[in-house]
């Protein structure tokens, strides 16, 4: 049984309080490309005014050494214009779009309603089909939200099923502000995996150390094999308007999966170098 690990340095960097120099980002990503991750969520083509940390994504991409890596690149986009820009780059395999179950968060994050964003996904799916890219849709606020809006598993399923009908084949349930309980993680993930067999269902969990094991184990028990994380557990969405709850710590996840004797191919030297660089960047 193999695990698909998605490393998310973009998520770690986007809300960092001071601008990380382009050269430092590039060096870090080049180290991560050697570790053996399935996918690297490396940057985003979004408004530089909204997320200034990501303004240099094209420059960073130009500096990446992709000659000896099996890791595929994923770029986050927030609108069709960003998707068109990202699709121009042959090196990018995946476009990731945050589709929120929360109307409040969707407006904050993409300046569109949920219905409007669904139309954007439809346009992006067509674009990806023409450009030989794959669209990954993140179901943000997938386990609840802090805004007091209606939320239940049926709402999540209805939107997930609608996205599946558009041809989206990878859906990642995002615990955007770290609200999910292990019970939530299991029930929502299990339901989608059973009801949408044509889709790969992943999880992008935000968690503190005290309940990360329970959340990961709940997702695994539900049948999930695609997991997002970030070294040192840095990250969170700066558009959420709440205190950032960090990503799953990838180093911890690697150890946890190994204890369960699950298939992972990791270059230990590259991982150690990546951790060293992360320590310099995120301090």
C-alpha cells in the first residue's frame, strides 16, 4: 500500500510575515524536489496585492532544477486568469483551485460566490483538458467553518459530486482553520471515497501536535491515501481571518507512515537538507 505525499511549501510560505527572497525560495524548493514527494505545491498565480509572498512564483519556477526528479509541480490559482497563466508552463502538471463550502470564505479567498466559483472550475477543467494539465480542487472548509454558516456532510457531498460530474478527478478535503475532529475526518472522507469511486479523495489537514495522529489515522481508516503536509508544520491560509493553524508536519507524517509499514521512498539526505533550509527560512 503506497501513500501519496504532497509537500506544500507554498502554504508554508504564503502567510510568512516577511518576504522570503526569491533565491532562498528556489534553493528550498530544489532541495524538496530531491526528497521523493509525489507532488510539490510550490507556488501560486494569484493577486500579488492579496498574497505578496507569491508575487515571484514565475521567477522561482524558472530557477527550479527539474532534470532529475519524479516529483510533479502543482500551482494554486484563484481565478481563470491565473489558471491561464499557470497553464502556459510545461513544467506544471497540476492546477489547484480552492473551492469553499463556505460562502464567506469563498468571497474572501476568490472574490466570487460558491456558484460563481463553480462556473470558474468548469472553465478551468476545460482549459486543463486542452493543455494536458490536471485540475485538483480543494474543498476548503470541508469539515466546518467558523462563520456560523450552514454546514453538514450532505452539503459537502453535493458540491463534491457536482465537481466530479465536471470531470475533476482529484478532490482534497481541506481543514482550513483546523476545526475538524477525528470523527469529522473519518465520516466525511469515508463518505466521499465510497460515493465517488472515480475520484481520488485526499486530505489537506491543519492540526496542532496534540490531535494530528488521531486525524491522520481517521483519514487512513476511511481509505484515504493522499496526504498534504509541510515540513515543520508551518502554514495556514492568510485569507481565513483566524489565527493560523499549522499544516501537518511532513517529517512527522513520514515517521508515522513508516511505523505502519506503508510504502514511502524518501531520500534521507535530501530530507535532512530540506529541514536545514526550512530552519533558516522559518525562524
